[in-house]
C-alpha cells in the first residue's frame, strides 16, 4: 500500500509539471503585439476660460451742469449720429446766470475804464510833482483792482456761456444707445461727479470678449492666436476671433489670480449682445498634416530587450517587421498629451508596437490580429472603430 501511494504521488507531480510546461509553451506561441499605424493628422493645445461680450468702444454720456431734465430725445436701442441731440436741461436758471454775468461784466468794464483814465491823469500830475506819492499810489491801486475785476468778469461770463451750452446734451459718437439712466423731470446734480445719462456703443458689428485667464495658463497665450467661443444664447453656433491684447494687470479674487485677455469678435449678424457670457477656447498651438504617434508607443519596452539610447529631442519606438520587433530612434516634436509629432526617423504607414496581447484575449475581444487598441484615444479627426 505504501509503494502504491508513492507511485500515485509521482504520477500526479509528473502530470502537473507537464501541464505547466505545456501551457507555458502554448502561451509563448499565443503572444501577439498590439500595433498602431503611423498616420497623418492634426494636433493642437488649447486654453479654456470664460469672458464677457463687450463693445469695443463704449462712451458714458453725462452733463457738467446741474439741473432738471426738460426733454429726452433718445431711448434704449436708439441709433444715433455724432452731434445728434439727446436731451436738454431746463435753461431758465442758466440763462438768468448768464444775464447776471453779462451785467457784471459791463459794470466792471465801466469801473475799469474810469480807473484807467484816472490813473493816467494822476500819473501825469505826479510826474510834474503836483500831487503826492500817496495820492498816485492810491490811484494805481484802484486801477489794478478794477483791471483784475474786469478780467475775472470776462472769465465768469465765458463759464456761464459754457454752462448754458452744456444744458444741451449731444451724442459724442455714432452708435447705439445701450442704456438711458434719466427720465424727464429728473434732477441731476453735477456738484461732485458727472452723472451718467446715456451709455452709447460705437458699432455693435465689432465686439470684443474680455476673458479672465488663469495664471497657470496665461504664459501660453499671446497676441494673434486663434480663438473660438460659444454663448448660451446660441448654443449651436461657434464664433471665432483672435487674441488682440494680453493685459498685464492681474485680478485676485478668493486667492485666484487671473489676467484679462482681449479677444476680437466680429459680429456681422448682430447675434452677440453686450453682457453675454462667452466660453472661449484659445488655440495656443496648432499643426496640421503631421505624423502622429500615440504616447503609449513611447512607453512600451519588450522584456529582455535593450532599447538604444536616444538623444535630446529623440525617443525610441518599437516597430513590427517581418523579422519581428525592432527598435527605432526617432526625432519628435510637440505633444497634446495624447499624441506626439514625429519629425524624422520613420515613414508614414509604419506599425508601432504599443503593447502585448494574448491570443485568447484578442479572440475574446474580437480583435483582428491586435493591430489596434480599443482603449487608445482616436487620432484627432478620426472616429473610433
């Protein structure tokens, strides 16, 4: 019985060892390589941000004098021309002030002319020693005072005339009235600051986007880069523009630093309206019709095989050939985080190894020889099969 047990154990061990070597040999034969064909495509890097649609030129129209609004000639969305009448203030008080200053000027002029004649007469007498120095100095003092009073009255009259002219509000530019802040009968006070009466946009066919770009991305944004953006009002439309200015003044809010980027936004259809929120995409790098290799190809290295050393700006990939897989050093360019540009070293159509795949796994997944990886992101512009 003991010998029978020993023989049984030996047979079982032999079967296990034989099965191990059999399956191991079968697995080696069943190994296939996942490959990707080197093709041409487009690559780009982008920066996203949000901004606000604004007119390129926007003017706040106010008044430099206080008074009551007597007439308004423009309303919201009114199209106005430069020099067109927008509103009028009540002119009664300003006209009365002008008349008062005119009378004051006339009085000071009479006084000035009298003191001037008196000064000239006493000057001649003083030169002949017929009056004292005190009398002459008194006459000179009165003359200078009258002269200064007359000059002040002239300046005050000019101010009164200007204030009367300011009672009539004209448009400073051609454009569209975006807002009207006053009503007829309303009193405006210009004592401390100029009150805004109208806001006028120059040309709504030429708009701009003021975008807030995060400090981590602002280093990639430069003038002239292409921009696309969308607005919620027209979700199916994509608008285009260009970066025209990167402002250096930072804005800090809740410890988040952003920089304003100005984007030119043509608006020929007048779809874009001031104040709309824009979701922008700035194309910081764009290249078309270049050879693209997935980054996974650069991370693959077969077991027990030594890859050649790559220099600066070079990387090593493994190519599938009739003789098996062979390493190849290639010169690379820019990357978008999924694909990398291939400049030199291999030709279009070459098959790059990106991984190892078991035959049984390939058969189960329905793969035709392991030439593509279902988990590899598709090349830009290429649909996933």
